[in-house]
C-alpha cells in the first residue's frame, strides 16, 4: 500500500484553492486553530480541577 505522495497532496490543495478560494481557506484554517486552542485550554482546565 502506498501513502500520499507530494504530487497528490499538491493536486488536492490546488483543487481546494480553486473550489473555496484562498481567503476562505485562510479563515477556515484560523477557525480550526482557534477551536483546537480552546479545546486544549478546556482540557488543561479540567485536569487542574481534578487535582
């Protein structure tokens, strides 16, 4: 079984940029990053409450 090569990844990224546009992908990436930060912060807060 073969993994994803660099060429395949570039083609997928190109298709995403064509479909959604660069500005929308940038905002989606920012939203995803903020969600991950919030999740980590709440998980850390829960661990501190348990102690």
